C-alpha cells in the first residue's frame, strides 16, 4: 500500500534525501521489450547485484525551481538525459500529488553509459531517493515497477544478491517487477570486471540497441525462445549450489544475446579486440581447471563469474590481457537504500 506524507515548512520544499544503489549484471539478459512506451521487457531476466559498482543520488523538491535539474558526477547532464529523467520524475510527482520540480545530484562511482549498468544503479538510487523526498512510502514491488519505467535493469538493482525480473503479461505492467531470488545455495561469489577501453561512452545505448535488434535481427525470435529455458536452468543451478551449471548458462546466454545483436541490420557490435582476447583467456583458464565463466553486456567489458577463493588469481591473469585497462573484483551487493535525510531550509516533514 502506498501512503503520501505531506510536507510543511516556510519554503514548502522537501527534505534532501540521499540514496545508494549498486549496479547489477544479468546472468540471463534482458534484451528486447514487449511495450516500449511502458518499458515492459519481452522476457524475464536474472541478475547478480554487485558491491563494486555504486551510485549515490541526492534529491530535493523545491518550489523555487521551474524545471527539474540534474547533475551527474558534478556536471549538468545533456538536455536529452535531463528530459528523460524529468519525464520519469513526472511519475513520482503524479503519485505523490506534488507539483514541485526537483534538484537531483548523482554520482556514479564507475564509468557512465559504458556497459557497466549505470542506468540500473542510477534509476534505482533515484527511485529510492525521489520517492522518499516526495513523501511516498511504496512497497518493494511498487518501487520496482516505478524504477523499471526509468530503466528495465533498475527494477533489479533495488535488491541485493540474485534477483529475478518477471516480464508479466498485464498490459499496464502491473505484474512486471523484480524480486530477490530465494533459496540460493551459492555463497561467496565474486564477479571480476575486466574494463576495456578505459570506460569510454559506448556508441549505442542499450535501449536503442535492443529495439533495433528486436526490429531487424533474424535471430531475435530464437533469442526470445531461449530465455525461459535459461532462466529455469539458472534458477535450478543457484538453488542447487551448482556454480559450474550457472556459469555455463550465463556465458551461453550472453553469447546468444550478442549473436542476436550482431545479426541485426546494420549490426550492433559491442565487442572490441580486447573483449575477444578476454573471452578467449577465460576459456583457456577454464580448460586449465579454473572456475570462471564470462558474460558481456551492452559494452566492451568482460565480467567473469567466479568464487571467492579464485578471484585474486584470476584477476591477476585477466589484467595481463592486452587492452584490458583494469580488473575490479566485486562481491555481492545489497539492495538500494536511503543513507541520509536532511531538512531543506526550515521545511520539515511531518512524521
Ligand atoms: P549503462 O551501460 O551504463 O547502463 P546505458 O546506455 O544503458 O548505459 O544507460 C546510460 C543512461 O542511464 C544515461 O544516459 C542516463 O540516462 C542514465 N543514467 C546513468 N547514470 C545515471 C544516474 N546516476 N542517475 C540517473 N540516470 C542515470
Ligand atoms: C545488456 O535496462 O539499460 O544490460 O530498459 O531500455 O533502460 P532500458 O534498458 P537497460 O538494458 C540492460 C541491457 C543489458 C542486459 C541486462 O541488464 O539484463
């Protein structure tokens, strides 16, 4: 159930609320939509939240503003990103019965728009901070549905650990949300993030690339048919404590996603030579007995699923691959949360 808390105070603004969210990497990918206007995915997905990729976002509603303002890493964002964010903020205002615009300051503690899931942690942190600042108290499911309308992968970043996104069937998206996957028997996981190209901004956003794949790739129907099978196999592996089985599904699923994108006309090709070199090195290390399985997203970086005991050695191996700028070792991340609330001017929120 949602509740709305009105704000009182001399300036009539809201408290400033800071939220923190981790990005997540999908082991069974979201790639294509059933409804672009509502941002409804065509299929489910399954992800792991990562503690090495963090976004912090501060939001304050202010009656003195004539439009929403957004800075990212200390600089004003492009008008395109500001308008996209502001459209999403309309959903929060409508729900809270607020007319005020907001001042938003966000920091991604990792490269933005580079294939490291900044849209996931970005919209998850914004969803938590903006709804709290607007006086809304939403259920986890409501918050996930709201975050999804900003970015599909953000619906998953609200939660820690393994997270399952449901595509749902309702036309209004009311059953399209993410929730933590219960019953994991895989503790002590690590994900290595082998950064390629020093985190440069990618050529195609995930959104444009998945739409283009769905519209033009002859392999897109095959991709969609594969996802339910991979979801079932991945869930079985997680609940059965079978890292090898999970790794094999994750690597195969990522390659299938990219196969569908590469076959689009014109092709969407996120991989660079160093991406292929890293993928080959992971296969080599695995043949030599390592617990290592690769996945890649809408960018050139390679993420490697492994266990805590293998992480340091594998990271050192991957760092040697020509073209790899650095390797981050990530543990499993927690869900998004409010980290600070400060009063705005003399304004005070009613309890
Ligand atoms: P990535 O691989 O980093 O997720 P995308 O192209 O999918 O790249 O998404 C990048 C977009 O996500 C940005 O252009 C912006 O619209 C949004 N975004 C990224 N970080 C934030 C943030 N901290 N707050 C709000 N929106 C963000
Ligand atoms: C390759 O969630 O960024 O990372 O909903 O259009 O904002 P929009 O897309 P987004 O796409 C993520 C694509 C992916 C796979 C995944 O995270 O599942």
